[in-house]
């Protein structure tokens, strides 16, 4: 055990702080106190994690860190596991949660949903952090349920019939996915007699039962990640949720299940992975990129457009599997995808917040009726445009670097066709982003009386500022490529679980 | 294939899927299931190494029932998160209004119809289920039983109480919030405090393990019972926000 | 064939049969009742396999509470009268 | 033939039938019954896995206990949403102006 390592004793805090925050915000009765403690806990989380996560995967330390909860150690107990991949995701979660908490404090001010929003929000954060730290197959099942049920409840907070219907479908899909995952875990336990990721990574071999387990685990997680044929639930759920919830769903929640797929395919069950399977995932990803962009272009509502864009962007992530399967470039491919995850998280969160601001200010988000909206909502459209730059992958943004890395990997592994997909995806993304901007910046020459302006609620300047911060973050990521890659490199080798097994 | 998966509420047997799709789904599932069955039955089970490990360490866990030892000591992190799952659903199903009477305990509603048979049955049933619940909780350390079973039995007593329509539950009251969150709160507090002593979160000192587990179990039982009861009363509309009783309570 | 194995076969095929009946029931009500029966049969199976803790929980939560929840929901889905349970915040509040 | 094989097989058959039920049936309660049947299938496999000739493995038992509680929580949330949607539909029908 590496428990004596610098910073490691604080590892459970990533889950414990959000859980405490959930309980505290449930017990508080004053709405103001609830939002202030919400922001407080988000700050605490960031400051508790950032300083030592920053250093943990340093050059002088082992590539991964384990923490034996309850002091038992795997396989009897449950371990936590931290490496570069997890570090990057934990840090981006903490940063995003802080900004979104501030946004939510304004968004839910004076609304009765706030009483349920904050506890559910913190439960969701606990689940996300838990998944990034997880090193136990069954533990992941419970965490997935936390994430799934909390997300469903948050979507339903919007209270409309559309939102509740979307939430119900999301819940059914989530339960179905969890059960498939659980059956896979049951098979793994039956076959290998352990639930610990490191031990599974050591024992795993290519035989029919492992293939079956991998297929079930992957199917369950793909349902939750919404890869193309299984994406049917995502657009309505993400589009009908309250703005900060849409942001966190697209930015982090779908990434959590993707993270697990990557873990299972690259680490835990890698001996059972076949080239055919990797190709299939990559192919589905490629189709998702193209189809998602087309669907986004045809969407009638702004938030629906942003949600379909998530379907497309998730497709890029799955290029990881064929690119990593080539063997030599595994690390490079992982680097590109992790970069992509962070860049997309920031840009998509900013975009959903901007769309939420427009929806709130105009009372609708019908794209056809948003003609000339830039005149009324210049800030939100500006944010939308900056985030769009990153989604399209124009320099100098995080999205550009991410796509650059993907292209590089595709070329150097000799799989140039994936590069074509990446380039086409960028072009198509430009189409739907510019469609919105073009419409919004059109000068409206109608007399002002004819422009429908049913202002339903004023947007607080703080909400605009939060969205702006995220959009700037998405662009700034393009200038700090070195930093992120170092963070990832230091801790991550794609086979950390099998390496860590001896400890 | 299942592009929509939109649930309907109408009481029909008919599936919304066209016949071709159903046959397709059925054959895909049959083929997949058969392959799975074959793969499972042709592969030997792993030797029960973990079971041996559990029985070796049972003496240091603080309890004698191995399942309780796994749930509340070896893999207590899972159980902690599981209580969080229950709490999430309880929060999601809470009535949103804050201007409600502050009551936790069942409050009598004299207006409602009374069923003599049910009421007299309850006189026996309620104390009995509290007794059974307490027994299950206590015996969980040595024999089958524990917090979840005890909580379920207690909740069943509450469900019986709700079914008489003589009692209502105010789930939005401050007291109810404490009740449903106590399990998770005390579990985490125990984990942190013991972690301060031993240096690892959720690691109980061997000498105090039995006591700590009992404390966690009692709190968990109360919360689980409250949450399960809340799930039922909210669905069956036996709580104070329901329209047919709100007139009587206000 | 030993008698215990016969019992096992009976229980297992009973579970499959009940699942099939529940999924194919004409009425939703029948489907729910058959599901509760399946839960109770599962309780027997868990007990047979030595999982007494699970058997108690299955009987109380898996079969009992789930069944009660399903029946309660069925009752309410048939006659929707409540405005009070909508989570919408803007709804004018009545109590 | 051992109890393990009988119940593992039965568990997977039950799971597959439940999966078909979730996809094929339309009514929300039927879908939820089917999901719970899938759950029973997985639990059966786990409990059968736990049953060894010489001893009984408590870890799958703990997993199933957790699974049962999680399943009832998920079911309750789905039912609740269904009831809420039904209420909203009813409202929309009785107040068409809104």
C-alpha cells in the first residue's frame, strides 16, 4: 500500500466532501444559506483537491496511487485508485463544479426547486468523483446508480411535461444499462473471483466468458454514454433539463461512463479486446460524429442543437479505441482523447449556459424566432461563438489542440481515414454553429413592436460571467497544452492497473 | 429498433414495436443469451478465495455474520453509497412546497373512514413489526438480518399505518429531513472519526468495531425505514400534500 | 437424480415460468401480481442456496415493497387527479 | 448438473426474458416489471456463484442485497416520474388554455 505517500490520506475527500455538502444542503432551510454553502463547498472541494493532485503524479512518485478504504485492501476491501487520467478528470470536475455552482446560485435564486437542486447536485458530484477514483467493479455499479438517479432527478427539476418524460426515459435507459453492467460484473466475479480492477487486469485472458463479460459491461456503459445507436435518450434529456444541469450532463456525466469504457478496454480487460471490437467502436463513433452534426444542423431548438452536438462530440472520443489498438500509439491516442474530454467539457458547458441565458431572457429557444437576438443578448451570443470556436476546432482553442492531437495520432498510426472523419466533423460543426450566429446577428428591420420579447426572467450578470469564464477556459486550454499533457503523462500509463497490482 | 423507448400509460397488452422488430429483438436476445449460457456453463467457477479471506478476517470485523461483515466493514464504502442512492430518490420525490405543517410522526386524521378490522389488526401488527425490526437489527451481527431487513420491516409497519388512511406523514418537515439523512450522516461521521484514529477512512479500530457497526446500523435502519416509507406514501398519496387530505389538515 | 436436484429443477423452471407469465400477462395488474409471486419464489431459491440474509430482504423489499409501489402507481396512473405533485415551481400553490 | 449450473442458467434465461420485455412492451409498469425481472436474473446468477460445495461466499450476497435496494430505489423514481407526467397531462387536458 502506498498510503504514506504525500497527499494520499486525503483521497477519500473527493467523495466525502460532496456527500457532506449534500447532507448539509438538505438540512438547511434558508435558500440563501443553501446557495452560499453550495459555493463554499465547491471552493473547498477545489482547494482540497487541487494542491496535492497537482503534485501527486510527479516524476519522483509512482505512476499511480492506491488507497485502501477501511484498511482492508483489495480484494477483501475496496480500493481507490488515482493516476494521471483520473487526476485530469478530477481537477476538471472540481473546476467546472465551482463555476456551475456559482451559476446555479443565480439560476435557482428565489425558486422552490433550489431546495432539491443542491442536495441532488452534490450527490451527482460525489458519484462523478467516485467513478474517477474507483478501482472496484461492483463499487462502480453503485456509483453509476448514484450518477444515473441523481441526473434523472435533476432533469425532472425543470418540471415540464417534456422534461419529466425525458427524465423517465433517461431513468429506464439508465436502469437497463446498470443491469447489463451488473451482469457483466457478475460474470467477471464468477470467472476470476475478484472485483478489484488491478487483480482483474492481472488475471484477465481472452476466453469466451471474458468476451461475454466485456460485451455486457460495454453495452451497459455505451447506453449511458449514448454512443450512436444508443443515443436516442440523450437529446431530449439534455435539452429539457435546467441550464446548469444540461451543462454538467454533457460536460461530465456522459464522460464518466466513457472513462469506464476506456478503463475496461485499455486496462482491465485489455487481453480480451479484439481489433474487430475496437474498429467497431471507432466506426460507431465516426457515424455518431457525422450523424450528430447533421441532426444538430436540423434541430429547431437551440438547446436541442447543443444536445445533438454532444452526440457528435462523443463520437470523437470513441476514435480512441481503434487508434489505441495499433499498439505503439496507445499513449498518444489517450492523450488526445483526454485533451478532447476537457476541451469539450468546458466548451459545451459554456454553450449550454449561454443557451440557458438566451432561453431565460427570451422565454423560448426556438431557433427560427431567435432572428436578431444578438441585439438583445450580445454577451450570450459572444459566449456561444467562443465556445463554438472550440467545438469546431479552430485555433487557438482547446478544441483545436485536441483535434490536432487526434489527427496526428491517426496519421502516425497509419489510419488516415479517422483523420477524414475528424476534419469532416469540424466542417459540419462549423455549419450548425454559423447557422445560429448568422441568424442571431441578422439585422432585424421590423418595427420594434413586432419583435416578440416576452422577457420571462432577467438574467443576472453573474450568470453571464460564469458562462464567459468557461468559454475563456475552453480557449485558454489551447495555450496550456503542455501543462495538461504533463499532468496526464506523469501519472498515466495505460496499464496502471496491472502495474499497481503488486502493491 | 428501440429508438423511442417512450413509455405509455395506457393499459394495453399491445407492444408499440412492429412485429418484424419484435421478432428481430427476440432472435438477437436469444442468440446472445444462448452464447452467454454456453460460455458460462463451459467455464469453471473461480475457487472461492475471497470467501476464505472473509472467514479468516471475520474475527477482526466486529460481527459474526459474514454478510454483515462484508456490508458494514469490509465493503462498507459500497453500503455507504447505497444509502446515498436511497437518499437521492427520497430527495427527488419530496414535495416541493415549504409551507407545510411541521410534523414528522404520523398525525391523526379523524375525518377519514376507519376500518375496524384493520385498526384492531394494527394494534397487534405495529408493535410486532417494531419488535421484529429490532430483532433483525440486533441479530444481524450473528445471524441473517441487519439494517436493510430491519428497515424494510419497520417501513412495512408504516405502510400498514398509511393504508388505514388515519395517519399522514409530513415529509417536507425539518424533522423528516433529519430522519432520512441521519443514516448517511452518521455513517460518514463514523468513517471520519475512526479514520482520524486509525489513519484510514472507514477503518474501525478492532476493539470498537462491534460498537461502531451497531451505531451505523441503528442510524441506517432508521433512515432506510423512513425513506422506504416515504417512497410508498408519496406514491400512494398518503402524505399531507395529497389533495383529498389537505383539506382536513389545514 | 437426487431429490434435492429435483427440487432445484422445479424451483428454477418455476422461476422461468413465472417470469414468462408475468411478461405475457394480459392485464398489467396480473403482471404485477405474478411478479410478486416470482419474488416470493426467488426468496425460496435464495433460502435454498443458503442466502438467508438475501431471502429476508427479497421478501420484504424485492417482492413486498416493489409490488406495493407498482400497485400504488398503477392505481394513480388510472385516475390522475393530482395537481399537487407536479414539481413545477411556477405553479400557484394552494395549501 | 449441480445447483450452481441449474440456477446460473435459469438466472440468465430470466435476464434475457426481462430484457426482451423491457424493449418490447410499451406500458411503463410492464417495462418496470421487466426491469425488475432482469434484476432477479442477475441476482440468481450471483447467488448461484456464491454457492460452493464446501462453503458459501458472502460477497455476492452483499452485492445482491445492495442490488435489491438500488433496484427498488430506481423503480420508485421511475414510478414517481410516471405519476407526475400523468398529473401534468391531466392538467394540460383540463386547462387547455395553458
